C-alpha cells in the first residue's frame, strides 16, 4: 500500500479515494477538501468514468461545509518536497486550466474547479447571464484563483482575469448520458435555478445560525463559491 499523501498546500494528510478508470482498472486519487484540490501521482490527465465523476460530486456535496483554506505559495511536492511548477493547458473542449506539477514527474496538483474546467464541465457566462445572476448573488469566488469577484461591478476576476464560469449541468449530463443509472433532468434555466439555489442555501445557513444564536457576521458577506453551489445543484439533479 502507498504511504499517505500530504497535501501540497496545507500539508495535512489527504483523503484517498479509488475511482474507476475509463480505459482499464481503477486509480487512487488523493483529495484535500480544505484546499479543494486533487493530487495525481501520474502526470497524465486521468480519464475517470462517469460513475467516478458522480462519486466526486457526491464527495463535494458531503464536504460542502468544510473549512476552506487559501492555497499556500509555493506548493510542495508530497514525494520530494520540491516546489511545484505552475502549468497551463488547454482543455479538449477549449478553455484554459492550470495545475501545478513536480519537475521530477512525481505527479501534479489541481484544484477541483480547474479539474472541472479540464473535463469540460464548466462554461463561461455571457454578460446577460452575469447580470441575471448578479440580481440574486453579489460576490462570488473566482474559480481560477479564489479571490472574491463582485459580479455587480465586474465581469471577470480582477486578480487573474479569469472569466465568470459556472458548472454546466448540460455538459455534466452529456458526460453522464452513457451512465445508465444517472439520467439528469435537463433544464434550460441553469443560471436562474443556480441563483435561486444559492439564495435558498444562504437563507438556510443564516436561519441555522439564528437558531444556534451564532452571530451572523452582520456586514461581512462571504463570497459565494459557485463551484460548490454548482456541485450541489448538479448533485441534486443526478441523485434519485
Ligand atoms: Zn490541503
Ligand atoms: Zn516531486
Ligand atoms: Zn481569479
């Protein structure tokens, strides 16, 4: 058995999960939910089966309330402890994604958001959709760098210039269509429904805080994590 992997960012022991591979056998991936990242022991992009993708959404759903830690700089290879190098690549479906790799070829680290872009599960919002979403949600977290973006004022991240993207239920549905057990109920009103889902969830969180008599951090609005909100949304679609 492999020794435990320590997260390249926070150095905590990562959670090891086995995913089915599309071509043959299975692959073990190490996940850190605090840093929202995946460590791949092999450098190549792993083709996970649709069932494995559902498993990943389930995990995101289960860990949606975990504490989030910003990524440290530099990130270090869990095998040789050398600094990981930043890499940028273009996904098959278009769209750039970034990752961090070990020069000694021990593997690579990528965030959940970047993995979703790589797999073509994320799409860019057009200006009309951003306006629609901004009527419900003010500040979101950039999927590229994690910085807060006020979508009422800007249509791209001012830190890393990444466009505003959401998980695309249509793309997820396409990927899952070969997987008989999970048919996604198709919706054409993704943005509206996603906005509603976020608003409902925020209401529920503040209601629970009131019940527990926790201070509501009046005035401090946390940035909305569109990946985790989207993962929740997709999870609700695929679950039966
Ligand atoms: Zn971590
Ligand atoms: Zn290394
Ligand atoms: Zn950014």
